[in-house]
């Protein structure tokens, strides 16, 4: 797979994705031809949804209404944003949602980018750092198996904040599942109750995609195999593996 367009198409076809894979690029500069974000965004995670349709660059000021996102992405924080972060953490602490002892465990980017560039993986003009997938549970089954085989271990399942999945994948060089958070689910229309987020470090995306394609095919065949065995068992039969394979091939 020589291009990100091919990778994106392979992932979309194998997983039957309804949202395109999104590229997240942590950069010191904006490449020529990439437009700057214009307008307001209630949170940095909202950019993931907008990135399904076009490529754009954001700076710290574009993330200013989301102090949590500024924190996890290690972006330059104004005094007003720092105040917001303190106020948010106080509310979270009072609710025991994020306690003081929980804060050090929240992933934060090891680097300090000046810009975050977002866009469809198929259209991204620069090398991404993280590829983000919007996945259902049945799709998560396949991508987690792909990560286990290509990375040699199971990906962590993370909760709040959803934006922490980006530094988790980037810092560790390993995939991570985010179950989202109440904020992200409020700000993203595409993050409905049936969808989670899967972040893959871009350095591993080709090997990961190769395993996804193979495992999606295998899961399809084996699902049919098990369905046939269930049918036969419920009909009172006791099929051997060879008999079930014969029924599958028939």
C-alpha cells in the first residue's frame, strides 16, 4: 500500500466504515495549500468530524474553547484557557469524575506542536501522526485483533477524555480504543451510542491495514461457519467440524 488513499480505501472496504478514516498531523508548520480553520469550535474533538470532509490546519487559538484538549495535545495555553482548565478540573473533582489523583494518568503529548492538521486520510498532503477510525463493536473486534497481531499486545480501552486517545497512540506507538466521553458525545454528531474511536499510530498503519483486510475476510467466513453450526445444532444434529466445513463450502 504505497499511498494513504489506498490505505483509507482498504480500511473502508474491509470494515464497511460509514465515516472515512481521519488523519491527525502534529506539525511545526502548515504545508502549502492547506487552508486554516475559520470559525468557532466548541471542542477540539469536533475537528475529527469536520475532518471527514476536508483538510484544514488549526492552531492553539482554534482549540481555545476546550482547555482539556489544549492540555492533552500540549498546545500553547493562554491565561484564560489555563483558568478554564483549573475551573473544569475543580468541577470534575467535585463530581469525582476526574479526581486530583486521576490527572497524572491522563495522556499528554510528549511533543509540543504549533499546529494540528486534520483531514480525510485519503486526501492528507503530509504524513499523519495518528489515524482515527469511527468504529462499531463488530468493527472493533477486527481492529483489536489486527492490533494484537501487528503490535504484539492488546490495545487499551480508554474513557475520559476522548481526546487523550491521540497522545496515547502517538506517545506509545501503539493503537488505542477510546470509548469516548460525555463531552465528545455531546459535540460530535457522528459519535453516537453505537460508535467508539480507534486510534492507530501512522507509523504502523500499513501493517495494521494488511491485518485488518485479512481478518475481516476471515471473520466473515467464520461467522457464516458458526451460523451454520448453530442452525444444525438447533435442528438436533451434532455436526463435526468437517461436516460444518462441507456445509459452508456448499
